[in-house]
C-alpha cells in the first residue's frame, strides 16, 4: 500500500508544532490504495487537505487548478462555469445550454451538484478536495465520465474548538471567517461557519471611473452531529450563500477579415469608443449579477452486525441566478438583459459496505436524483443604435424573450467488489445501471419565434470498470484500470434548435467514454521521496457540443463525432531536510478531435466571403486543453526565537496555450501563463490557542491572463481577466 505523501509546500500559514524542537508539516494525500473509500482502487487522484487549501489561499473553485494539474475551470459568472479534467468535461459553445450537463461530476459532502455554479461560494472550512481523473461512473454515478471533484467539509467535533481569521489585501480585498465547534450534550455536537468576502474591481470603466469585476459574498453553514454510540451517526448540514457582483468582459482584440475591421467600422458609425488590450473598458451601462443558493442534507451511517455499514444521504438544494447584462460599447445597444435561472435538485442515496474480507469485499448502492430547472432569458434592444450596428432592424426596439424548462428523474443501482487474489494482487470490478427520464420545453418570441412543445427523452446509461493492482515491492505498486461510461443525453431547450434542422435535432444522444490508465506508485528513503505517475487514454464518442445557426442567431446542441484524450500525469514529493518539502505535479496532454467533420466554423472563416456552412475540425486540438500544466511548490519551516514557528513558501503554476472555444478560433487562443505566489509568516502559542500571521502575494509577477476567452460580434474576442498582483496579510487565532 502506498501511503500519504507530505505536501508541506502547499501551506501558507504556520500551525502548532508537533514538539518544541521540530515543526509539524501539513500533509496531503496523493492517493492511497484504500485510504478513504474501501472500494476506490488506486488511481492518479490528486487529493488536497483542507489545511492546504486554506493556507494556500485557494478558496474558489476556479483557483483549484493552480494546485491540481490537468484541471481547467473557465469562469464567466456563477452560472457560466465550465470544468474539464484532462481536456474532457464541458462540450463548450457560444453560450450555456441547460439541456447539457458536464461530464465532470461535482460533489459536496457526498451530494451531487448538478451545476458548477452551485459551488460558486467560497470554499470555507474544507476537510479535503479530491480531483479524480478519468471515468468514475461506478462509484460516483452518472455524468462523471470525464472525472469528478469530490469536496468534504469538516464535521462537528466533540472537543470544543474555534477559529477566527481576517485577511486584507490590495484591490479592496477583505475576507472574514469564523468557526465554532463543540459538544451540545447527549451525543450531539454542532459546528457553525460564517464568512464574508469582498473583492474590489480591477477593470476601469473610463466613461465614469467605476472599477468593475468585483464582488461581495456572504456565507453560512450550520451542522449538527448525533452520535449516541459507535454504531450510529447522523450528520445534518444546512448552508446558505448570497453574492452580488459586477462582472465585466474586456476586449482582447478586434480582427480584420479581408482587410476590413467590421467591428471598429460599425463602432465608428455609432461614435463609440473602442478600448482593447488592457484593464479598461468604455461602457454606458454596466452588468451585474446576484446569486442566492443553499441547501440541506442528512447523512446517516449505521454499523450493522458482522461489520456491515449502511449509509443514507438525503439532500435538497436550490440555486438562483439573476443577471443584468449590458452590451460592450458606450452607446445603448441593449441593456437589462440576461438569463434568469432557478434550479432545484433533490436526491436520495443508499450504500451498503461489506466488512473487509480476507478474500473478497464489496459495496452495493441505489440512488434517486430529481431536478427542476427554469430559465427566462430576455434581451432588451434599444431603439436607434442597433439599426446601425447590426445593419438591420431585426434587433431594434424590441424585447426578445425565451423560456426554457428542464425536469429530470434518475434511478441508479450499482455494485463493486474487490477480490484479494494474493497478498500482492487485488482485482476490483464494478458496474452501474442508470435509468434517466428528461422532459422539457423551449419557447422564443419576438425574434425567429419558436416553440418546441413538450419534449421527453428516456435513456439507459451503463457504466463499468475493472482494476488490477499489484504490489511489486513493499514500497512500489502498479495498477491498470479499464473503464466505460455514458454521460446523460440532452435537450435543446436553452436557446432553441434551428428550425430547419428538424424535430430530431431537439434530442441529443448520450455521450460515450472508454478509458484506460496504467500507473505506478512508490516511496523511498523513509517516504522522503514519493512518486505517483500514470499513463492515461480516453476516447469520447458522440461528443456533445454546440453548433450555431446564422439564420436564427442561436446556438443549439449536437452530437459531434469523436475526440481522444491521452497523456501522462506525475506527482513527485521530496523532503530533502527536516522542515523542507518540495512538491511537483504535472500533466502532459494530447487531446484531439478524431472525427469532427460538421463543426461550426471559426469566425475567421464564417466572416470571409463564400464561407462554408461547416468546417472539418478532425485532427485539431480540443479546446481548453493545454498541452502541459504543472505546479512546483516549496516550503521551509523552522523554530524561530522565543518558541515561534516560522516559514517561507512559494508556488509556481504554469499552463501552456489553449483554444478558448470549441471551434478552435485563432481569435480565442489563450496564451500560456505562469502564476507565482509567495508567502512568509510567524506563529506561536497564546493562552489556550495558537496565533498566526502571514504576509502573502498572489500573481507576484503581475501576469495578465484570461480565465476565459470567447468570440464576440464581427471578429472580436472578449474575455474574463484573472486577478492582478494582490498583496495581503492574514491574521488568525485557533483555540
């Protein structure tokens, strides 16, 4: 068995020392054979401790990619958040379609979150976060053919504890966190978390001097744990989060087609000021967004006779998103537009685990998932300027409205077992059968009117895997995994399918994934050297993505052939000296469209004369797939004078260039970039607790980089910029 690997380099604040002479390093499990889930076979999973996330100041989902190579999180707003692992996940397109979920599953405290935006709140008081690569369909359920992100919060404790933490930084950054946990009597314990975060804007609107791109966020999580004896526990969780923000897209560049820069020409006719290539915009109206979300869950565990364990997880969650979207010019084209969203999900999951057997052990499960999602999209076009800008009266002085609804019911059963063939050889196999019913509708008025009527789709989504694990030596293990899974089908209910495509275009087939992974895990020199490396391969058939119809000016879902993801992933941990650790993880990725003949053409083709209706992208790189991503981090801890704990730490996270859109447009090519984070701090004992202070700087080189980059009108490219250099200080007290 391969044990945990220390990642002291992924820490940013001092903690209490193990003794008065040697500091205690925080650890992060790279992956143990059966460390968390007895049925989870060896894999190239990257698991980060909650202490690591807190100390590294990784408190947003989109920042997790700075610690986990191969992960990509593209964020425009809380609703438009797209996740890929090893280049597999969201099919992309010009706009989000609620009828197409991601193939990367997101889990919080064993509850499946149907949309990444349901985790747009700050990651506070987290126990662990795991990035699981490749198909995960047997243990994690459907819609995990690309992988999963599994996050667990810290549970209540029967020993009283608490903490307060205050951070302040440049660009108006401030964050306050408070936690209190302890016994409540008669087998009960409770835990409360409060958080408040403000991020100031970093993009200037030169028309009025406003700083845009900031946000204000408040969160609450309360828990109760009932544990009358060692055989039963009940954990109740309730959380609520609200946020307001003023998101902004910056103009990266305009592009001339056949020597004509149409965007700048149209803007000149309007008398509009075009600002590009920096942290400035020129807007007459500004966008804003409000998010309110929360949920409740109940997890019960019974330890039955002879070592069996039964787990039940019941949950309900709500996600509400209300944007007010403005155009990107300083003259009125449209305003107060956007797509309002209400998403409600509920689930029930049962799992029975057998005792660890000498020769065989297993787990059985059954799950139900339900969802009701409504959207109301509205575009308020102005009376005069749209006629000039669009050279048409189509979008002039009108309100275009779109209503979409999605209802989903999922029933799933599964089984997985491990055969301990010898002391060195384990064989794990599992299978899941999922039945899904989707229903929905879409209606559009006042522009290319369309009414889908009632739509119903029924799908069976099988999944299976087999894993061979062999202990070559006491400190060296190898494994081979082969897996198969199907992602949920889809309905064209967000922007409307092109009418000319026919009724069949309203239904999207499930996406099929075949995957394999060959890996090695080893540790040497008393675990001062830890290595975890794997070769991986996945092939996705009936790839789900979006096409664009010029007649109705709307995107719609399609099944688009085949893509292949392959490469190597490596994690290395070194501890050369006491108190010093070095951590490195990297993913080298080759991700291509094998068969994508009827793809949407990039704007450099569609805007040229005699443009074809479709383009052949076969052989091209898949979007959001940088060839290389890696993180190198180091940390050194020592005992300073007067019993103080001291540390210095640094992290370098790098990724090569990638296309920002599924059409591989050169306009949306996101340049490669590296982010440097540095920190130092002191800590010590005070009273019954421990105080800490740290000075930190994120993006120390002030690199200008994009979180996402998409095409706009007439050959433009607009994107969401990442944070500039941010310097701050954090004060904390744990008691």
